[in-house]
């Protein structure tokens, strides 16, 4: 007996595994269940797609089975392929999101570590300043190149400390002896003062 059954199957446009379950029904009818499964589709929603079920006589199957299943199988196949693509895109989006989250967390940790380093250095400078060690405190103030975003704060702090150095402390100590105020001088005249004139003055 020659049939074209498998030739018709070959002509169906589908992706995945086509499962046919055939059982005998009431009287001479046959019950045929057609289920398309695509293992590549990772979306569990595919399990909600119901199988195609037909209940007909063998003659009716011979005459119209493939006409009945062609369109639904193509639709289900296309739906699963779309679901697979969607799932892949979703997975990629999640992976990308995880990467971005990791980058954000790393940047946050780096910033926190940098802020701590800055605060610790400034705290050390404050401590040295309280001890009167202005030069050492100036050295402990963070460098501008390492913390450009804190440039104004660093400049002000360094200026404040350098003003407390012995002038000018960066170039060696300079004698800061203040000049003595002029001594009080008595006015003496080069000519003799007549006693009578002196008395008149008083």
C-alpha cells in the first residue's frame, strides 16, 4: 500500500518535534492528537499550548487531515520560535542588567573606598594640626591629582596650614627678630638757656 503521509509531513513547516497519538474511538472513529514540542524554547508558557485533537473516521482523516493541521501547526511552531527568541532576549537583558549592576556596585565600592581614604587623610591632618605640627599636617592633606573633585577643599586646607608655618617655612627658617622700637631721646639745646627765660616758661 502506497501512501503520501510522510511526504505531507515533510512539507509541513514547523520547528521542533511533532508528536502524533492515535487511538481508537467510538465505532469506527479514530482519535488523533497532534502535539508540537520545541525543546529549544525555554519558556514554560509553551506547556500551556493545548494539543490538537481530532475525532473522525479514517476516510475523513485521509481526505482532510493535513488541511486541518497545517495552519495550526505553523502557528504553534511560529509562536514557540517567537517565545524562544523572546526568552533569549530576556536572558540577554538579565545578563546585561547583572553586568551593569555589578559595574554600578563596583563603582560605588570604589567611591566609598576613595572617600574613606580622603576622610582619613584629612582627619590625620586635623590631628597633627591640633598638635601644632603644621608642616606634617600640610603633608598629610591629600594630593589634588588624586582627588580632583575635592580641589577647592584641598587648596583651602593647605593654604590654611601653610599660613601657620614660620614665614616662609617652605624655604627654610628666616630670622624674624622684630626691630626694637626707638629709644626715648631727651632734647638738648646747643646754646645756653637763660634761667630767667626758663622761669618764664614755667
